[in-house]
C-alpha cells in the first residue's frame, strides 16, 4: 500500500493531523495474488517529480517453481502515477540484458567458454549481463526530468539462473517519462563512454569485441574482476550475502546535471581471504572493503573514473571498518574561491566490525557506530571531441531505434542516384542478410532491416554491423538487437 496526504509547512508546524489516502499498484497486486507457479518479486525505489507524478522503479525476478528455473522476461520495471498517487498507474517494462560474446582465439583455434557436457561452445546470445542483487538502491530524477536507477549487472555464461559473481559491474538504467524509452549506461567500468553501445567485458576493456590479452597456451584470456559488495564472504547470511549486502546509491546536483554514485567493492578482501598465498599484497584489506565514488557532469552520459577510499589508504577512515555508505539526496554547491565546479557531498556510514551479520555470532556483537563525513568534489566537464569529417568515399550512417527489438531504420545520405546494397554481419563477421536496391535517389535515404536473416528467421539478440555500399562509397555502423 502507498499512503499519501496533502499538507503544507503550516500544517506541519501546527502538528495538524494529516488525512491519509491509500492506493496500490495493480500490476504488483496481480503478481502478489497470482496463484500459479510463477513467483515474481520486485525491488524498487520511489521518486516524486515536480509535476505531481509518482515513480516506482527497479527490477524483478521471475521464478518458475514447478520447473525450478528462472523465467526469462523483461525485468526492469517503471510504474508511473500522476496527481501524487490519485491517478492511474502505468507500467513499463524492459529487458536488463546487455549483450556479450564468446571470444575466439585464432592461435588456439578455440573459444573461451564451453558447455562441459558435451563440450560445445556457448553461443553469443547465451552470454550477456543482467541485473542482479540490486535491492537496496535508490531512484533519482535528473535535471532533465529523467529517472536513474543504479544496480549491479553480472555476467551470465549459458545459464540465466547463475550469474558469475566476480564478473559484476555497476550500471544504471535511465527512463525518459516524455518518450517512455529506457537506456542502460555503464558507471564502472566504462568501455568507451557511458552512453554508447560499446560494453566493457572482463577480457575486453575497450569494448572493441576482441580479447585484450590472451597468453598462449591458456584456455582463457586474461580477466579483470570486481566484487562490488560491502563484504567478501558469500557464505554469510545463510549463503545469501550478495542478496543482502549490496547497495548502489545515486545523488543529484540540482539543475547543472552533476551527479555522484557510491558503492563498495570487496575484491581485494575476497582475493586475500580465499587465496592468501596468491594475493599476499591484499593482506591489509582482509577486513576492509573499499569505497568507490564516481561522478558525472552531464546526467550520466559520462562517468569519471571512480575515487577509491578505504581504511587502509584514507587517513580519515583509519582504524574504522567503513560500510553501508549513504549519500545525501543532493550535491551542494561549494565555492572554493576559484572558477572550477565544486560540490560538497555529505555521507553517513557505519563503522561496523560485524558487517551487520544477523545470524548467531561467534563472539559478542559490536554493533559499531554511525559516522558522518563530507567530501568536497571537483566535477569537471567532459570535452566531447567533434566528429572527424569523413572522407569522400565514406557514407555516414545512423540507426534508429538503437537498441531495437524487431526492426530498425538505417539513415544515410547518398551522393548520387543509383543502386546500392545493404549487408548485415554478426560479431563473427558472418553475413546473415543482404538486401539489394536497384535504384535509390540522391540525398537522404532511409533503409529498413526487419531484424531477420536470409532464411527469414528472426536474428538473435546481439551486436550487428550494417554496411551500405553503392559501388563508390561505403559506410558501416553498429546496431544492437534485443529480443
């Protein structure tokens, strides 16, 4: 139930009794009252806009109890109600899947990831990131009126139900209430920019679709892992530590588009505690998670490399076990006497030696202390380089919508009237579709790919390269298909 009441400052000061009204969200009621085998559980947060709309956004998981499997369905949800809750609720749903691929090593003549029985290479469409363990996050509205919900996205290798915990990244989904469109942005790590369709992978930091380093004869490329949880031991909390010990929090900066995002990472603590002989350099972090703080100058289009704080390396936190960082709702202006853009961020956190463990402890519980601190941050703008003027022989292409589900439009400008062809390739460079056009006029042209291959079958989810060739000019662009 959602409670709402009309009041003003005078009513509060006079301690008047508020008149409460109550409502609920029909879609969530339907999930709760469904007596079938599908169990759905929603995790979300509220935000209220200046236009009187209430937003409840987050994600859900769906579980088929009869088959003991996770149900694959759109899992990002936005619920919208106008008139401060007295209106009609609308529900918008999207998929959290971020496509990946199975890297290929031409020297080993081998892929990186295989099913074990039988040993078959895992298809690209069965390798992806999806949102997991993101139940303690918040929802914010940026200076453009868009919603931001941050979370953890983990890599899934052929099995939707069991993501790879150490291959976890911090992302956010952004919902535009004006267009009802959703996009997913990288916060950390970031491949190229946070708002393009090039995705960081543990083996591919720049998102160029090739493994960065693959040392012969290792069966896997070199990997970079993160563990964005405030504790390292997954067996705590009855083997549900990651479900309970997660949080990613966003805070806004008013009308200038500046934002901050905070979370914790225990990769060093986990590495040392599980493999002390392999990671002796991480011994100081055995009981201390690191605090990651990323900032954006432009409503999440770009996120700077995070600042990292810890009890090991940050004098102000020395002697503490800092965890559960909660930022203030707003970044406050801070005048340092110069022309640079500074913001002040207030934080509350726990100095908690027992990690909030609710089970029976092995020793007396020391519940720790609530602590407060302030950080003064210089949030620099991002200089976006102008696109280079293409050579005469290069056609400039764009795709819309991108990502797309069923079909997409390819926009270009042809220098002369004549024939042209459009070819679509998958990540392996395999031609899956070719369309020939006998006569196209000069100037602006719009071509359509219906999302199907040459056999008329719907292409699977993933990244595709689209090439247009008119005999004298060529252009290539990239499109992301999400089924």
